[in-house]
C-alpha cells in the first residue's frame, strides 16, 4: 500500500545539493596578488574592527591563487574556467587535483561553473573495499551474508523509504515498515531461519514500536519542527507537503535499528548458550542470568549511542561553548533538543529491548526442557548407584 510510484520531479533550484554537478581537474595554479585579482575589499561600512573587516584587510595584503580548471564530464567536456582561491579559505587547490564543479546554465557564461567540493571517490572506494575484505576475512560466510544484507538495506532505503516519504506518505509509518523489512531481511539472512533469530526479530520489533510511540509523543510535546538547517529547509521548500517532524521521527527509528539488532541478537544468543550449558535451568533462572549479562550490555551500548550523537554534533556544541551559553539555554535550543530527544528515545528503546528479548528467549528456549530432563535424571542417578556398589564391596 505504501509502495511509491516514483518521487515527484521538480526544477533544480541551484541551491545546496540541488545543483547540476560535473567532474573536473585543476590543470594550473599560479599565485597572484589578492588586490589585483579583485578578491578582497573592505566592507561597505568601512568598519575594519569586525572579523569580516579584518579578514578583508588581510586578504588585500595577501597572496591568492588563480586556479585553471578543466571540465571532464557533461556536454562542456574540455571547457576551462578560472577561480580565485583566497589565502584564508579552508579548501586550497593544487595542480592535478580532481574536483567537483557546480553548473548553473542561467548564469553568465564565465560564471556558469564553480568549484564546490573535492572528488573523493578513490579514497572512499578504497576504504569501502578494505572494510568489505576485513568483514569477509574475519566473518567468512557470515561476513558475506552481512555485506549482502547491507546492500539490501540500502536498496530498501533508496527504493522504498525515501521515495515513499517524498511522495507524501506518513514518514512514521514508512519508517516502521521499512525498518521492519530491513530487520527481517538482515537478521534471517545473517543468522538463518531459527527460533533464536525469530525471538531476536520479535524483540527488535517491540522495541521499534516503543521508540516510535515515545518519539511521536515527545517530538510533538517539545514542538520540534525538524526544520533546523539549510538541508531540511531546502527539502521543505521543494516539497512543502512533507511532514518534517515526522521525518525527524523516521530518522530516530531507522538510526536506532542497527544498535537494536546488536542488542537483541546478543541477548538471545546469551540465553541460548546458558540453556546449552545447563539444560535443567528453568525460564526464571535463564531470565535472571540473561538479565545480568544484559546490564553490562546496556551500560556500554547507551554510552556508545550518546557519544555517537555527541560526536556528530560536536561543532554545534563547540559553538555554544564559545558563546558561553548556559546548559539550560543550550538544551532548550531546537538544534540540541532534537539530538537530546533522538538520543534519549533511542536509549529507552535499547534499555527496554534487553528485558523484553531476554524474557522472550527464556520462555522459548525453556520449552525444550522436557526433552532434556531424562538425561539429567540419568546422570544424577549414576553416582548414587556407584556409591551403593562401593559400600557392597567394603
């Protein structure tokens, strides 16, 4: 019912990622005076005491670079243009460097192309190859299945979740359905169809539903719009019908799925191994032993999740630190409040998944207990008969 017929098209705005881009190469770089290149100038107000004014004065006295760039793809392949690189720019160009250029057909001919980024395909592809080799070498067949599941997860994300949201479907429903599909495919493909895997699937699904409910309640209560930066603003401008707060909630659900899989599979495996070690243990004993393992897992996983979100938001936190804002002011801003809600809702779901999955696993695996009781009785009877035999010999 939610399967998209295709994302609605739109005219390119030329803003942010919504631009035509081509591959290019820096063919020549020469140093020139910033003043001669016209790349500097005091602000119209004449105020040089500000950071902008001070930077302009420094640039006027500094040395810039004039880079000649050749377009390597598209209809204008072979065309060249020049770009001035100022000395205080974070991205400096050098001869032979591969770059990505933006193309704006409505601009004047000499201003249609501009460098937007560095071409990183080679190092990123090499890193992905090293990752795949490491997974296969260590994980062997399981590693291969994990890579296949990862590819399928990206297919579900790109062919279903994203187009369905762009088409106007409810982001929460799409995220729950898409995350459930990813979970079913990944878990059964990596761990095989078994009762153990089914318990992990059920525990993950229950935790996902809890995260969805809690996220919906607190995102609405905290009045989080989900429109906090240039990218989300561009999405809202291009597709006003998209529920941005629902998109935020969808991100929380999908972001929590990967860690949930780890917790539920680990807890289920722990209970199964405890049962193998002591088949006579009942479900209460299995639950108590499993939950002790789970407490250590909770402590490490929650800390990991919090640090992951804090690391992603580190520049923002640094900005607040520079501004000497109070903790209350920082936490109340929507940018930080989004991360707090994302972290805490996901962490609650992770914490809840431990007792839920452990209880389900204990109940299921304990149902095999009658089949293991006869060997246990026979083993316990052997010493008694041996003891009587020794007494008769004496």
